C-alpha cells in the first residue's frame, strides 16, 4: 500500500493532479490505517529484512592475536544493514606473550580483563568518528573480582577519553567457559564491593552488560543466586543480562523453567534488560520444536525488555560471511515476534531508549 501512495504522489506531481484529488486518493488508499502509519516511513516487515538493525553486543577486539580492522568491521555493519552497535572490547584477554587466539584452546593460560582493548577501540573510534554505523564505546576492563580497581580505571578513562564511553561490559560475573583459564565467579563480598563503581554508572545512566551463567546441565541453577544478589543490591542500575544467563554449559534447561526464572526477575527489577546475543541461544534453544513460540510469546509480553546482538568476536581469521551468518542466526527469533516486540528489539527502540538516544525506531506498517 505504501508503494501505491507514494507512487500516486510522484505521479500526481508529474502530471499536475490537484492536491484535492490527490488527498482523496490518499484517504481511500489509507482507509483503516492511522495517518502516521500511512507515510512511507513505516517499516514493512513483508518487504524488509528481519535481521536486527542494532548489534548491541559486538566485540571489536579478539581474545588475542590479530583483529579484523576497524574499517573492515564497520564495513561489515553497513553491508549487513546494522546501523548501530555497541563497541565492546573483550572481558578476557590472553597474555601478550601467548600464541593463543581463543582461550578454549589453551586451558591453564590465565585470561584477565584488560584496558588495552578498550584503548585501541577508543583510539580507532576517535580517528574515524563514524556516523554510520553509530557506535557506542563500552568499558570492558572491569574486573568484578577486584572491584577496588574499577573506580581508578574509570578515572583514567575520563582523563584520556572524557565523555566517550557510554556503556560498560560485557563483564564476567560468572562464566563457566573460562574456568579452565583460572576465572572464578565473583563472590557475594565482591558484589557488595561493586557499590562505588555501580554508583558512577548509575549517575551517568550507563548500562552494564553482565555475563552471569545461570548454571550447567548438571546443576542448572547453581549460579543464579549471584545474578539475583546483583539485582537485589543494584536495582536502580541499568543491568543487561548477557545471553539471558544461558551458555553452552547449560544446553538443555526446560524452556518453561528458564522463562519462569527470567520473567520473575523482569517483574521484580524494572531496570533489568535481556541481551539476546549469541547464536547459542538459537542453536540450543529457539530452534528446537515448539520452543521458538514460547520465547516469542514471552518477548511479546515484555516487548520493551530485550535487545539484540551477535556476540561476534572480531578475530582476524574471520570474514564478512561469518558476521553475516551470525547476524542472520541471532535474528531468526525476530521473525516470530509480534510487531511491538519486533520494533523494540529488531528495529532498535529498546536499545535507543536504554542509551537515552534521540534516534527513534520506525513504526511497523500495519498488515493488510
Ligand atoms: Zn560477548
């Protein structure tokens, strides 16, 4: 229908139909549709891609070794239709003297958060200052097991890159995949001691993405209490729960049980947002028979509470095909969403709101 209206409009201009005639045509053409949705600005889900226009969880830096260059990666975003991204470093870097590029390949090698990758990101950003895609720099250096190091770190960033970092994370509260690399879950005492830096984030309205595994297939809710404690202590922080707490280690939780847990926390903590990044969610959960509908219905009930992402890690041995595939796979859930959740998640409305951006997501064109 949009094509008809705009087609009529341009034709009208060319052959000089009076505006009254044109208005009459438009009224007929838009019968049953509100004026706002009758403009060509609405998003037609039938004709346009279902892949998200926001990548809120994108690691511009790898664990170690060569990275895809900044220019190449921003090229991937433009090519795939991603207009906004959060520019994460990586919460776990390998030692500079290690040959390893992926921590799972080198158990025993310690991985720790570092400022190096954030500084490289900030330097690249400063040099290019791209408008398209719009990028949000994130502080990834925070070591949640050593919270006393965080406020001085933020001060250093403020000095070197004043006002430039607008996000925090992804940081690791508990990440089982890193256990062989000497990562340990943060303790209750650690969480209590986050208070000073959580206040800074709160005062600045900065979201923090926290990786907090719920548990493993053997002990499905073993670590849930750590996330709960975080939410209980910091209910006024904008906390984004990476991967909704799912992981490769927790591959077979009953989706109903998982949804119940997450829903309870969303109800209790209005500032909690779900991060739907990582293809593992599609591969292990959404793609299973009957499961997609359960999650889509859940997101439709909470259309403002989730943001999309790929969790792509820009290691130098990957290329555009890998990014495009991860974007497609992590976006498949979008197809099952109702229009409101689609606008909130895939079209970026929730991400823009979380960041206090002026950017608005288009309305979805009404079907029919
Ligand atoms: Zn990640």
